[in-house]
C-alpha cells in the first residue's frame, strides 16, 4: 500500500493508539505511540491566524483517530520534512502491527486442555456417529463455516462425559490441539465471563501475557486470528447462554466446537448454524452395563429382579447410576433387595419416585453411607460454588489437617459425590452440590456454615498473600496478613512459580471475593483484592480485576473506621483495571477519589501514589503538561511525610521515580534540553539511594538515551544506552535488555550488530513478535 494514503495513515494511527490503550505492545509500542504524539503536536502547533493550537490528547474513539489521520496526511502533502518523518513512523508502525498479534507461528502451540475421559463411559454411540457424520458431510454446513454441535439435556445425563469422550475419539482428526473451558453455567451467578476464558485460551495458544489485550473485542479478534486455518476441537462445557458462547467461537472451517448446556441455545442455531443433539436417559441394558462397570460386579444372578429395580430407580441417569454403583463397589455379596428397599423408602410417599429426581435419591443414599467426618466435609464444601477446591481449602472448611482432609476427599471421590479434576483439586457436580448445600442448611445451621465459609476465604487470602509477596516482594503491602509472612527466599524462578500458583487459583480467588462480600466479611474482601495485585498487574484478566475491586472499594468504605487507608488503595488498584480496559475516564475518576480518600485519612504515602498514577495516566493520554503538574504535586505530598510516618523509608526511592517520570513528561512536550537535565538529575537521585536500584537506574538511562536520540544527539545517546545495556545484562532482565539493544541500533554505528543481538535476545525469551520485527529491520538494513 502506498504510505501516502489517508487509509494507510488511519490504519497506522489505529494500530498505535489501540496498542496504547490495551498495553499489549510493551515498550516498543509505547515509543511508537509517543512518536505519534510528537507528530500530532507538530500538526496542531501550526494553528491558524497565529493560533498555536491546543496540545493533542490520545484519540480514544474512531472519529478522533480519523481526524488525526487526515491532519497528518494533509501536513505531509504540504511539508516535505514532515512527510519524511511520517513515512519513517508509518514503516515502524507497520512493523509493530505485523508483530504484536500472534506471538509465535500458528503451528508452534498445540494446546491439549481436554480433561481425561472415564473408563466406565457407556453408550452414546448415536451421538458420536452423528458428530462424525457432520464432519464427513460436505453439505452439512456452508462452505468455509465452522462446525458447532450443542449437546443438551437435563442435569446428570452425562453431557460433559459424552463431549469429552467424543473429543478424545475424534482427536486424530484435529491435529492442532484441543481447548477446554468449564463455563460454570448452572446459574447466572456462576457463569464464567467470556473475557477470562479468552485470556486462558490465548495463553494456551502461545500468546504471552503482555501481548493479550484487555479489551474483549480485541481478545476476540486475536483469538480468531490465532485459530484461523487450524484444525482444533473447542469444548465449551456447561454453557449458560448463547451470549456466553458467541465470543468463544472460532471462524476456522477446520475446527469443531462442542458445547454442552442444559438449555437448547436456539440463538446458536439461528445465528451460527449449530446442530443440537439432545441426550436421553440410557436404555435399560446400557444402564445395567454402566452400573456394572462402576460397581465392578459379576452378573447379578438370582437377585436380578431387585437389581433391575434399582437400575429403574436411577431412571437411566448416568450420574445416579454412577453414585449407586460407587455405593456398592467392592462388595462381594450385594444385597440388591435391601438397596431397592432403601430407594423406595426415600421416594416421595415411599412409592414410585418422582422420575425427574432420581439423582437426588441416589445422592441421598450415597450421603447416608458416608462416615460422619466425610459427610460434614461434603456439606461444608458445598456452601459456595468454588470452581475447584484445593486440599488446603478443604482442610480449612473442616478445620482439620491437609492429610486428614485428603483422606476424607478420597472417600467422597470414591462415593462419586466429588470429582478429582487434577492432582489435589476437586469439584462437585452442581446437582450434588445443591443436595449437600441443603443438607448443610438442615444439619449445620447458619452460624456454623458462615464460620466454615470464612475459614475457606481466609485460607485463600493467606495463600494469595504469600504468593503475591513472592512475586513482588518489594512493593508496599496493606493488610495484617502480610505482617505474618516471612521474608521470601531469593531463589531463581520463585516469582514465576508463585505467579503460576496465583493463575491456577484465579477463579477461586474471584469467588472468594464474591463470597466474602456476600457474607459481609468486609475486611477479607478488600484484603483479598490487595493480595491479587501481582496476579492482575502481571497477567491482566482486567474484567475480573474490575469486578473484584468494585466490591473491594465498597468493602473498604464500609470498614473505613478500622483501616482508613484501604479505600484509597482499592480505588487506585481499580483504576489500573480500568486503564487496562481503556476506560480512562473511569480510571481518572477513581484515582482522583483515591487521592481524596487518602487525604481524608491523613495517608500521605497513598495520596502521593494516587497522584503519581494520575500523572502516569496523563502520560498515556499525551497530556504531558498535566502529567508534569501531577508529578510535581506528588513530590510536594512526599515532602510532607515525616520520619515517623508511613512510607518514610520508601520516600527517597519514590522521589527518584518521580524525577524519572518528570523527565518523560518534559520529553513528551519536546522540551529535550530540560528533559535531558531532568533525567540526569534522576540518575543522581537513584545513585544516592542507600540500597541501589540498578534496574530502575538502567530504565532512566534508557529514557535518557531515547530522549537524546529524539534530540539528534547520537553520541550522547550511545553512551547512555551502552550503560543501560551493561546494567540490564548484569540484572538478567533479558526482555528489557532486548529493548535497550534494539533502541541502541538506532544510534547509527553497528546497527546490524545490535539488531542481530536484539533478535537473539527476543528468541531467548520466547518473544516471537520481537524476533519478527527485528528480522524486518535487518532485511530493510540490507
């Protein structure tokens, strides 16, 4: 495409500004966006009739982006020097656009997320054949359309087991992998948000966390791009609605999407051509076969009449049959007549059971056979719909040790009242959980139930705080739980492992916030939000971040008398979630409210942090003059922190960071000589710290080098960037080192050598986008 068309300029503007809003383009994207700001400032600065024009702000909507693109295009036509600069920027942005989507080759990641099948699976051959026929029939769907199948039916019919069985059976036909998500759609309150599932899928498809956009539509676009042309199975289990499913559909004609739901989801049929297969209860013969497989029994012989009566009581419902089979598993001489009598005694009026409720009868029989301790744990775990219960949380619910809890969990798994979904993680079928929840209400009472939920929430809080502390040990932590934690041992990979732990429990932690809020445990609510800071800061999940922290703000306000600093903390963290979502006005509102709350609480440290964050938000919006004022205001607030006040030991480092931010604000205004002086002063402040912060010192040198490059002082830029590179090498910060080396390639001498070095560094950290971008620059350099 000719670089001098309005469409080409608009495409580049969209790339740069959307990257700034999502945060998906890292430092390279930030520089590209800030160079666009400099070009916009030159356009607006022309004005008319002597009017210098207004400073530009980040164009956050399509009309503003179109207006900026037209102004850039018009000035380039009139001014050759501006045209040269615009062409250079367009080339840079095209490289960025080409390398910040898929982070690796499509074939590089073949996700294998399907849960294991069960050896007792029985029948459903008709459904498997119907799905295979759909795949084989070229006329079954329109040309180029993906295939979508909905398995529907009442609870307990084995929809999940059927879908998993079929997916495994057909896996050879889908060599590019399998994706799986439990959408928690038994009720609206437990249904998973599409955004969280998309983020998980993108990670599984090889997109690094810092390349996953926060905006759901951008996630959908990237997901469809990453799955285009691939032969995948996508199993979306336990869906609540078509609206929950639609964002998770691929556009790949070689893909198969299997959906399970208790609802027919007619919108998927109407809008996407889905095929609906309705599961029915098992036939009498298959029901006997399934019961026999679970129980491990020989033919029932002389008691066949009673055994068949038990099977009939189960109504052909696989869940009821599995529970009943587990009840008699391992017994040498099963008294089928007694079991049939027990079923009959539980049925309404002692007669024929309600055919709609065989699962309740089977669950009740299994529950009555538990030991008292296992029955109690069964009840207490059911008090909240946890996505998957780890052993530690189960031990907390029961108020026992993990070893004892594991033995009780094994008893529940053996009774088919609980499923082990991974090593040390368990979940209920929602029908079984409902039964246990009712039992808890009858047998334990409100006070005991609330105490059990509180113990589980507290366990998740302590778990999250310990992991959060290992990820970012040096940050300021609010909440008494951190005071009890030992200083983490500095070991290679400890932060990465802790972040993986937080990721595994992410959905449980969000549920813990919801449970704490709804049970009225306000102190636990906001402390859980605080403990999730590292998880969200590093990995995003911005929709969940926003939802949890809205609750955190409300809880902190209610507990202001106990901890007046909490409201400002929660509002500041919520603002970062809004920034990630591109809701910049909401972010500014929350940061302003955070500063006001901290001012009312007399918390200078929190107020300074909120004002500093407002300055960083202004930088992001190209409001460099406003950013400068915010940073100066934050400095004045820090000056009010006395030697005995909260945060006093952190003041020198915080002030040094503000000096760095001020340098960036001055550079953004094009005041390069002042920015250079300011950044050199920031270096002096960092060097004067009692405990040297070599990493941030190197970041200042990178900003200084970048500013000197913009000012045209290549020699001074070389010196600063070479010093930054030396420090980043020593720090082992390879991604930041790669960025510094790529920046250094712009200094003129040895450009090819530095680009090759940058390419090798990006390869070493798995940043395929960086590799591709540098390869393009190398090709352009000849």
